[in-house]
């Protein structure tokens, strides 16, 4: 789950199971007359009985309407049948692999429902408050799973899941968007057309992700230096924790500054339509200056003046905004769905985390692989599909908003927040991540930065990002579990 990089963008870009109902005459005529079954089960705009004068009928109809629009909000919601099965499996202590797998599948649709309920509330709050709400709940599933794991002392899983979520967004999701979007919108004339997205988003992201990379590399470097020289002694872990706590506070403050920058003071830089309009007007102005220069030299043709005037007039007209999607449920209903879904996610996450040790022992895979590759799929599968769909439709700013926005949110918001939570809970959660994972993260940020800094993308760049993600995934899969640990401290030191 992720916040949109564009404020207020993508409010209506959910991947619904069925098209939203329409009040247009054309849609009404296409729908069978008197189709009460459609209205009762499939119409996301209307449910019979919602306006009934009888309280029992009205209450039942409104309850069914909320249930219906929630179930039909995303393709992955058919996996909701695994939620009760996963809870039963965990409570009855089934085979750990079965418990892990079923609850893994159960959290995927719950994450989609959580995102849907958040958007329903955000749509009523305006761009600034709605964007803030999306930023707060953008990675709620990852936060819940990580807090549960942190409570159980699974720090390795928490750290690897944070890195895994960032790598998944930066490499896999963004790479798939570039690949499929580039193939679909490559053109047929061989002119090398590329998809474009707002340059301000790319430049800001490059800077912030580089900062996030530095915040992880420095603790690892300090630990390595102290380990080699023996200067830290028994206080090595305490020194790393002090550095991590201070860095975490600074990263959270920078994330707040980024939200203010994006949603309030410089929101125009993240407005895709406005930036597109400004580019067109700038191009038209340059063309007009060129025509004026030709006219002074006596080489300007009369018909070009008319063409340029038309071009300036066209580019000076504000683009038609996309039709806003009206909220499909009331704020109280959306809040209720949000609370219930959060509770269900916490229950499934609890059973998921408790089964990890048994799965690692039985299946001979490392905790780092589970956290880095598997757990990120849980919270982001639905929005990953949405991002790819937007890229195929050539709505690259929306696609980048999911991929990049979520990466920044996790790197600058969620990860340092979990360090603070671990501090409060007495768990030694730090920014000193496993060395191999830190190197993989730094390389990924470096490659992604080079790819997106020009504000353009193509399918070759997408293939490169996906290829790097697969290489990293295979490396963590084949690496022995005991090899994926931090550098051991000197005799008498702490791990």
C-alpha cells in the first residue's frame, strides 16, 4: 500500500472487480430494465432499500451496500475466503507451513480492503488532509506485520521486510510498469518514443532515496570499523542503537518536511496536469520566438502565424480534469471497515509471524528471504497491479506515485518509526541491517536513481530493473541462512 506522489491523484484509480455504476442515460439504457438482481448484487452505486422509510429494511440495505462495494472493490478480494480459514488454522495449530501459507494469502485481500477504506475516507477530506491520511495508512499492513514481529523479537524479519518492500517497489513494480507500459506505448514508427512523468517527482525521489541509503550504510560501516579495531568492546550494540535512534528521529522529521513540501508548499511541482500544461506553453512560446525571428529576417510565411496562434491558444486552455469518483460509502461506514480490517490483519499477521521459525526450519529457507521477498508481496500485491495497469494506460505519474511514493514512505517514515517503536518496547531494533542486504539496497537505489532521474522511461529500463530484482532474489534464496547475519563482534562483544 502506498500514498500517491501526486496530491489527490488516483482517487478513482482503484482496480475494481466491476465497473462503477453510472447514472448516465446510455448506461441506464444498456442495463436490463427491472434488473433487480443486478442492483442487489453487482451495482456499486445503488442498493434497493437504502432509502426505505422502514428502519430495519434501511439498515439491512445499507449494511449490504457497504459489504457489496467492499467485496467488489478489487480483483484480489476473492482471496477473502482464506481469512476465516487462516484464523482457524492458526488457532487450532495446524501444520506451520499451512498456517503461514493461508494467512499469507489472507492478508493480500485485507490489504486491498484497507487501501479501499482509506481512499473512501481520504476522498472526503480534500487534497491536503486526504494526502496526509494516505501517507499515514499507506503501508498499514507492513506496519502491523512488523510490530507483531518486533513484539516477538523477530528483528531480522522486520529489517528484511522493510528493505524488501523498498526493493519490491523500486525494482519489481517500477520495472514492470516501465516494461509493460513501454511495450504498450512504444509507438509503431520506430521513433523511440518514451513515457514521461513529472521531473520534480524523479529528482526529489532520487535525493530522498540516496539519503535513505546513506542512513543504512553509515551504521553498517561504523559497526564494521569498530568490529575490526575492537574499539567498541561490549558497547558496540549500544553505540549502534544510539546512532540509530538519533538518525531515526531525523529521518522522521525529514519525512514530515517532505509531506509539507509535497502536499502544501510545493504541491504544484507534483501536479502532473499543471506541469504538462507549463511544458506545452513553454514549447509554444519557444516556437513563437522562432517565428518572430524568421519574420524579422523576412522569411516567415503568413500561414505559420495562424498555426502558432492556434497552438498558443490551445496550450493556454486548462486541460479537462478527470471526473472525480464519488465516495461509495459514508465516512462512518468506511471507518468501520478500516477498523475491522485492521483487526483482522493483526490477527492473521500474528499467526503468520509465529509460524516463521517452524517454516524456516522445515523448508530450509532463511528468515531474510521470507522478509525480503515474500512478506512485501502481502501488503502491496493489489496496488502493484494497479500501478502496472496505470502504466499500460500511459498514466505514468499515477504509477510512479504508487511505486516511488511507497518507497519513500517506508524508507523515511516506516523504518525509522519502527526503530522508535523498538526503542519503546525494549527491542534492539536498529538501522544496522545485514551487510549483504544493505549492499543490495544501496546498489538498487543507485541503479533506480540513474534510471528515473531524466523523468522518462522505456521497456529496456524496465527489463533492467526487473533483472536486478531477480538477481537479488536468487542470491538471497541460495545463500545459506547462517551466512545472512551481521558481522560477528569480537570476543566479548554483543551481536
